[in-house]
């Protein structure tokens, strides 16, 4: 049995997070199972380092995985 998700199984606007390299704030919060506000608090405390592009925060999936494994 494979673990492949067909595009028709996803709801409109839903993104498969495992295939992303960079995530915006909402996608990263969903991936971490936190609220976007909790993610921003983690950023302000220095737990996660975001990249900024035009006033938006972006997170690397590899760094989020590393943070989860270290805790």
C-alpha cells in the first residue's frame, strides 16, 4: 500500500505540506500544529529563525523538523 495522495483527495486550497521546502506562516503553524500567533511568539523568543520576503515570514521545513527533533 502506497502513501500517495491524489490531488482530487485534497480540498481546494489545501497544500500537501510534506512536499514543500519553504512554508509561509500559516503553513508552518499547521505543520507544527500550533496557531500562527504561537508561531510568531516562538520567532520572537528565538526558537525558530524565519526568512523575510516583502514583510512576510517564511520557514524552511528542514529547520522546523530539526527543531521538533531537538525537543
